[in-house]
């Protein structure tokens, strides 16, 4: 349950991130566009409780007043907005009613207390008086019109009289209406004296004696014209703006909240995004770019239909894709080229995944052929499309020709792809077969290819060869083991009679009355028996080492001291040999952990080998040094006989003197090799012309050597 909840957290965090970004970007953009195209004061007015306190209502009433005043000059029909049932108005000239919309009005708007109407605007002699809810409104303030948001745009200001309000200024107004020009109309706020006018001009003034009364409904009823909804449109617009602001603001805040939630779950968000990045990293980069272009291109073409659902869906999809692409770039940075078609193609041309030159060559050839065919297929498809266009637009050719070409092209492309897959399978089988052969060469068994693979018979043959080799090795090992057991048993059986022979030979040597020639026979018998005993012991030691039954007594030793002791014990044979020993041993201890008796036997055999086969009068070098974590000892000498080539001197019964007249058994170096390996070291024998070198390497011991007691 906990694991499922963690997975759900990861999915939800990604969903919150995407939805949060979408809501924040889209509705944040809508809010930004609205803030630039609309006045913030208009938006604030939409939240007024009374629509008559808005700038739009003031503009509407000012427009209606201007329309009525202009109609007096141009004698034209009152415009459509004044037919609004939510607006009552009337025009009086010198106290006589001229025209208006006073249906249902009992007192002709003389007093501001008609039922259902709470706003009244009266115009007379260039000034305006306004009542709202039974109280008079301060229209002019300080008497100066500054085009401010809360001011009424009506005539009667010090700097805006009737002519200025209507837009009639200049010589035309002066010539037509005399003194009734900007600044010459006497108003309650004006201190200027009226300019004298002629009786003719006064008679021509259309606004003399004019009274206009307007009333607006307290609660407007729905009214819809062709493109105009009157006062009700103000209330409807306010409601729409409030809803729009609430929706945009709510969605924007919801997006921010989802983003904050996704950030709080950033641990699971990171795990989920990494999992998504692993999946998207396997998709070719070119395919990602193609999908993005395929969405951006129609988006740009339909930018003029931004309010359509399809446009919004495409825009949201692009936003989500950009999030995934950015995550892909972060998670798979450095590997985008490898996860692309070009990278895949380059890898095939390099031969990635195959090791052998032949396989790489086959793979490159297949890739080149497939790419060339693909290019030709694209060209053929373009030509086929051109033929179809020509047939459609101009009637050239026959329609079945390009269709047939397209069908044949698809079939050939499918056949080529199948051939490419077969070649790829063959290359993979070659690689697997090469690995199988390598396993067999290393002496290990490797499974054969499945029967359905093309090279399955050859793989089965290789497996059979490996099995035969394994059986041959096992048979040889069993034979070697039997030889060792036979030698061990024979050596053990020879020890008892040899002991008796040596005992009787020793008794005969102690007899005093033996003739000289008989005493010589006894000496020869004793020497040969001793040699046979040594040989039997060596064979016994070799057999024990080969069978793994050698008993070791591990101790921490000073290798330099052990070599010195061995040389000291061989001092008499060395002196009798006439050879010059050059010994180079370090003064400081060289600690190793080994069996002292076995290691002593190793160097004893090496020194004995040098004494037996070195050139008389030559020098024998015995060196010891530390190389890294190993102690390396060397014994070098010049052979008195020409050393044969391609012979392993550490094999059993191999001797430097092929005539076998040296009296050796051919087991000295074999015993040295077995004992060295048993002590965890290595023994290697190399020859360079007549120079014979035996190298013994043992790992250094980290434990301190025991102190030597002082004499």
C-alpha cells in the first residue's frame, strides 16, 4: 500500500506540475493582456454595487445628452440608443414639449421621484443638474474639467462650455452663434460677462430656451439591439467582467497552488521526472523536434483563432511537450546525440555492439545499403507526389501510375527492411558465435544459439567441440592423477627394500677381511642405493605436491637469512665446484610467510642445479630485492652445455644434459616449482643463449618478524 501511494505521489506531482504551469501561464497571460488592453479602473468599476457609480454609466449619460443636443442643430432623427426602455428622456423648447420617451411617466420628469428611476439629469442654459436617490450630486466640483475618471463629461465647466462639449469650436461657431463660443456662456461657476450678440444670432441659437431631462432605471431590464444593449449592457458587462476576473484569478491562483504543491512533493516529483526522462531519452531527438514543429506550425497559422478550443488544446499540448523536453534535456544531458537517428546511424557505421572486423564490415555495408535505399525511397515518394499533383491540377498522366509506383515502393521498402533485419540477426549470431568460441578457448562451456537462429547448426557444432575438449581434458586429468597415484605407491613400496639394501651395504662396509675389489663393489652398491633413495624421495615429494597432499608449516621468515643459510650449508660443494658465487642480499630483513623447510629445499635445488650444470670457472649470481609488494630472488649461471630451445625445464624428468650421464633425476626444478607454488609464490625459468635464470617471487608479509635472540 505504501509503495502504491509513493507511485501515486510521483504521478500526482507531475500532473500538478503540468496543470499548474498550464493554468499559471495561460491565465497569467490572459490577465496580462487584459491589464494592457483594459483600464484597471474599468475592472475595479465592475465590482461596484451600483452600476450608476461607474465611468461607463457616466459616459453613457454624457453620450445621450450630446446626442440630443446635436439633434437640435442638425435636425436629425434621435439615434437608436435613446430608444432604450431603461432610459426616459424629454426635450422642451421654451416650456413646450418637443419630443422624448416618456411612456409611463406621470409628471414628465419634472420632479426626481418617478417610480423605478433613481437617476435624473437636467440640462438648461448650458448647465447640468443631477439627482441620485433623491439627493443632488455635486457635478462640477471646483469648476475645472480635467478629464479625470470620476468627473462628469458635461457642459458647464469653466473650461468646457456647450460649444466645447459638442465639439463646435473656431470661426464656424463664432459666425453662426455669435458670442456662444468657448468661455462666453454664463454659468453658475463662470465669472466672465456675456458677450453681446445680435438679435439675429440669438434667434439662430438652437439651444436658447432648451430644457432636457433624462432618467435612468434603478434596476435595468434586459434590452438587446443589433450591436447595442443600452444601460442594461453596462450591468451585463459588469457581471461578465466580474465572472471573467473571478475565473482568471481563481484559475491562476489554483495553478500557483498546484505548483507549490508540486514543489512540496519535489522528492517524488524528481523521481517521477527521472523515470519520465528515462523513457523520453529512448525516443529519437529528430522525432521529438518533428512532433513539436508539427504542432507549432498549425498554431502559428491559427493564431487569429486564439479563442477556439482547438487552438487552446494545441497550445496546452506544446506547453506540456516543452516541459517534457526540458526534463529530457536535464536528465539526458550529454546523451542527446546518442539518442537520435543520426547518433544511431553513426553508431551502426562505427560498428557499436560488435567486436570483430568482419562483423563491423558487414554491419557498415548493410547500413549504407539501407540508408541509400531509404534516400531513393524518399525521392521516389516525392516524385510520386508530384505526379499525383500534376494529375489533379493539370490532368497529365494516369492516376493509377503514381498509385502503382507508391504501392510497389512500399513493398520494396518492406522487403528491404526485412532483409536489413535478417542481416542484423546474422551479425548478432556471428558476435554470439565468436563469444562462444572464446569461451571454449578459455576452457569453459558456453550455451549454443537457439534452434531458430540462422547459425544454430554451427553453434551446436562448436558446443560439441567444446564438450569433446572438456572430456579430453577430464580424461587427461584422470590419467595424470592415476600416474601420480602409481608413482606415489611405487615410491612408497620401494622405500622398504631400499632401506634394507642400505643397511646391509653399511654392514658389508664395516667388514675388515674383505678383499679390495669386493670392498669396491660394496661402495658402488651403497652409492647407487643412496642415489636411488634420493630419486625415490624426490618422486614421492613431486607426487605429493601434484596431488595437493603436501603438508605446510607456515611461519614468518626472513628470506635473505634463509638464502644465506642455504649457501652456508652448501659451502663445501661450492668450494669444490670451482665456481665463483656473486651474492647480493640486502642487510635489512625481507619478511615472507611460507614453510621454511619447503622454501629451503627450493633454493637448495636451485643452487644444486647451478653447481651441476654451470660452466666450470664461471660465475653464479644470487640476488634478492624487493619489487613492489613482492620479494624477488634470482639465481643465474652460464650453462656448460648448449641449452635446448622450447623446453620447459620445470617439467618432471626434464634435464639439461639429454645424454642422462650427469646423474640427475630431472626432478629438482619440478620440486622447486611445486614447493614455491605451495608457498604462494611463482618460479619462472628463462634462457637467453647459454644464460640460465631462475626467478622466485614471493609476496611480502605485513606481520613483523620475530626478534632474533642475541648470543
